[in-house]
C-alpha cells in the first residue's frame, strides 16, 4: 500500500513539474521569418526550445508556438 501511495505522489509531482515547463506563446510579424525570429527570441529568453503549432498569413503573420525545456 505504501508503494502505491509513493507511486501516485511521484506521478503527480512529475505531471505538475512538466506542466510548469510547457508554455504557449503567440507573436505577429509581417513575414514568416520575422515571426519565427520573435518566437526564437522568446524561447532563448526563457532558456527553452520551441515547436511552432500554427501559422496564419492574412496581411500579417500570426504564429503560435509551444515552449518546452
């Protein structure tokens, strides 16, 4: 029984710490390269890597990305 409680506690802490590292950001620019440069700058500022999840081009570029460590 004690090992089950320990497993549950460790699992909960692992999920909580993982969730604190994931962050979604959105940027706007006039070009795709400009938007990605902004995402890269924010990721570098937070010491994280990024994955672009969405890019929309209607007169301006709107880009969404997930930051993770």
